C-alpha cells in the first residue's frame, strides 16, 4: 500500500493458482476501524492487480453515516417499482448528500447500484430497470462527505408486475374417481373478465367432514394443474369438497359440489334416484330392488330431509346454587319437525376468556352446569344440532355474576337454658363470597370475648 496527500494506492500479487482459468477481475472491499461490516469499493480488471482511491482528503479522519431504514414498496408495476425510506439517525458528523440504492434478484447474492448517475437526493425513488415478473429486493445506504455508510436491511420481496384482480370461480368441477381413501378431481380454468376478474395462476383444494364447520386446505402451495387427488380420507366418511382459484391479487370465490361425497369406490352397476327440490314431507323409508333371472335383492334406506337448524331462544338463569347454575332456553323452531335435534351448551368465564363445551346431546331445554367458581363472571350460549350440523348460537347471554349477599339457610332458634349448664346455639348461612360471621349480645361483639366459645365451619 502506498499513500500520498490526495490518494491511497493498493497493490497485490495475482494468486499462484488461478483454478484453471485466467482471473477476470478482483473485488476490493474496505472495513472502517471499529466497524464489523465490509463495504465494497468496486471491481478491478484481472490484468491490473492494483487500485487507487483518490476520493480522500489529506489528514482527514473519515466518519460514515448510519444506516437508513429498510426501503418500503409504495407501488409495483411490470416496468416500475416505487420505493421510499427514512434517513439514518446518525449523519456521521457531516451533511448527508444523498443515497445509494441497490437491488438484486431473489435468489442471487449479487447487489448492483440502481443510481448509476450519482447519489439520490431525496428519500424516494422509482426503479425502472426491472424485468416483468422478476422478484427483487432493495437496500439503501446514506452518503456523506466521507462516503457511503453501511447498507440497510433489504425490503420485502417485491415482484415487477401490474396489480391483478382476483380470479373467478373454476368451471365444470367434477369427481373423476374415488376409493376408500382418495378423491380425484378435475375442473376447467375460469374465464377472465377484463377489469373485473383476472387470470387464475393456481388453485387450492379444500375439504371438510359434514359434521365439521372448518375447512381443511389439502395443498399448502398452490397448484397450476386443473386436477388434484385428495389423499388420506376416512373410509365411508362424507366430505364437502371445493376448489379455489387464486392469483397474486388474492383468492377467488370457492366452487364446490351440490352435495357431499362419500369416500368409497364407484359401484359396478349404477342407478340414481333424484328428488328435485326435496321437502321435509319426502322423509321416509325408500326401497330399491335388484332383480334378474336368478333372483332378487332389496335394500331399504331411510331418507331424512332436513336443513341447517335454527338457533334456540335466549339463555336465562333459572337457579343458582353455590358451585352450580341451572340454565333454560326456548326451543329451536325446528324441534317439532326434527326428532333428532338436540342442544349443545358452551360457557366462557372471565378468567379463561375462551368458549368450552360443557354439555351436548341434550333433548330438553334445561342444563345444570357444575364447577362454577366464586368471583368469576360467566357467559353461556346454546346451539341446536341435527344431522346437518350446528345452528348459529343463541345471542350471547349477559354476564352472570354469581356473587350473592349473605342469607340464613338455618336460622337461630330460641333457647331456654338452666343456670349453670351450657347453652349451644348454631345456624347455617350462605353467600358469595363466603360471609364473615360475627356474634353479638346487646350490640356488643362476642367473637373475642373469652367467656364464649365461637366456631366457624365451612
């Protein structure tokens, strides 16, 4: 290394082993004393193993600015990405003259300067040197009279592409095959409607058992094919199935089947019996007969036409005994039409704050809930349930506060005691919280009087 009044020159020897190919360039980095990071100065052609830095002042100590905030994406299009950032808290002792903005493609380790014409004067910039569909990250460093400081953290990955509308529903969804553990599905890509619904870029398949309320997504990552096989089903279980088209504008509306699908192989000989627009009056036992020249076989099946149950009436507190509470509610309007309809009771207390089922399969309109703890406020709600699933809950009950003022369960009785004999008096009381008991004689407290013996039992 050689230094002069206005420059510093570095020289080095080429490596003894060039790996079988000539050295095309060298990358020079520097680290300021007291810092942990290395800053890149530039690339030097392979045939010139030296570098002269003339951007120095004689005798001057160089202090670099701090790190700006990570850039934020204001907007992104196929030919332009708008960014903004905040200035660093530490300017390094001199005015910040601008910023260097760097970019790299996702998956690459090479960062390139965006502002080739010199530092950016403000804290925002429109990057136009992008390729449509490519994923980028950006970082920024502040520049003062000493030079550029350390770069910021990179921004979130951003794609150079125009904003999109969500896609439409998939078309012609059908079941192509099934067995006891799998479904195979196929569908047609939805059509685009310019300005309303854009092209689908992938799909998600979701299923749920008919007794469950929540959907399960079968593929964690979107698929691009218009077919999918669902694995791991329960044999003979009934599932609702739907497919959702998606793009980077979001998920579209789901498209499902009109009825649930049973995990089973298709029959060898098929026959269908359709009840269009079924009514509750269609409920009954249906018989199918198979007959050929050898003999015949019949099979009976009960068909119950029902609907999602309507919720029951509001919950009322009927009786409150310490440690328990008895609730009552009005029946669901569907109870008279559905003999399988039952009720599920859930509670939430002020301590845990989450709902928990405390009773189910109830066929009346009352329920006694135990393990009621003093000092807590409780809420209750009731669902109606039938073969279709759960109804919406009753309106959430007002918070029941089970604190109660003291009262006598067994009051005092009048006593006549012979002189010189013990006189024993007792009572029973309740309250929440448990009351403190004090005995008086002529308005004088007897609890601490040693002439009397006072006990308390729980």
